[in-house]
């Protein structure tokens, strides 16, 4: 269990560094925004399912979290 948490934590750090690199190296474009939003979604899912133990929750809560996050990301991308 502890090994899985450490692996997830390390992966979150790697995703955060890659997000910072993308935002600094790539000019603001639709591709950069899409990549950053995709990485942010992945980080959100990792935190919620691994550290908040949503993986043990009812299917309704899992589905509603995925649906609401998808709507939020689609709205934010469409504003760009």
C-alpha cells in the first residue's frame, strides 16, 4: 500500500513538472491548453481516487465526479 502511494505521489510530481514545462515552452495555443487541462484532469483523478479513496466509494459518486469534471473542462476549453 505504501509503495503505491509513493508511486502515485512521484507521478503527480512528474505531471506537475511537465505541466510547468509545457506552459513555459509552448506559446499559448489550443494545443497547450488542451494538454494542460488533460494533465490537470489526470492529476485530479489520481488524487481523488488514490488519496481520497474514492475507488472504494459507490459507483454513483465515481460517475458524478467524472461527469462534473468533464463538464468543467469542456466549458473551460470552449472559453479559449
